[in-house]
C-alpha cells in the first residue's frame, strides 16, 4: 500500500504515519515544517514539505493507493485548512481512495436528547469556525469523484489505543463520547482498505 498523509505532523497524523509504516506500507508525509514530524527516518518514508497551495503538492498526491487527511477539528480561530486540503486532493488525485477525518459534532443523528439539545449546540458555538471548515471539506468531498470516506470521531484523548472501535454509518453512537487519537489513526488506515466504506460518512467511538 502506498499512501500520502496530509497533516502528518499533527497528533493523529503522526500516529497514522507510524502505524502505516508498521504495516509495511510506503508513506509520503506532507508537512509544512519537517522539524515538527516526530517520526524516525525510514526507508519507506518520504517527507514532502508543502503548503496546501503549492502547485508541486500534486506530486505528493498522485499515484497513491490512498490519501489520508488528518487535520480534523482545530481551534476556535477561523480556518479553511480542511476544506483547502480536500480541494487540493480533489484537484490532483483523480478518483483515488480518500479518507478524511472530520468530527461527530457536525451531526445530531443518533444522539440522545441531552446530547442533541444541550451538548451539541454548546459545542457547535464554541467550535463554530472549525466546524464551518469541516462542513466545507465534507461538501467538497461529497461533490467529487474520489472514492471517499469521511470519519467523524467524538472527543479525542491521548490515551493508549483500546484496539476496539465501534462505528456506524448512521450518525453518532450512543454512549460514544470519547476515543483515543491512536484508535482514530488506526481506523483511518483500516478505512482506506475497506471498500464497503466508500461513499460513507462514519461515526466512530471507543469500543
């Protein structure tokens, strides 16, 4: 498997790069600042230094078996990083396999009443800018010819991988409030190989 990871210097992106290498895959890690990529050099690891607007970014995206976008929800400041990342992939990668990290906060489908009417409205207000970016990303992906999967995790933790991930293509999972970044990274890679998830938006949670 030959993949590219966008957001490779982030916490989930770094874990995805390490896991992909452990699986024997060839990885191109796209970063803006190579010193922020905390992954040891490896014969199957290429580090591509690009901003999302670089025309040469296409070289790191074309000819891959899959592309993983692991920016996810960020902070409260206005941003278009996820939408820009998706558009860069769409422009360069044709109909390749594309897995993008989003956030379960974008939907109330499957939620219990308290989460739907109390938690999600507060979360949506706090992360309005980030969620607007993710909605733009998801809209661009769905309108594309990519063989895509959108993965929506809940609140992220830095705990160890549980090794078990519940998932649903019908919104959030009841009681699925947290998941470790390590489990998200693993699921992103698993989804890249799972043809049954092509064209699906998947809510995930700790198993």
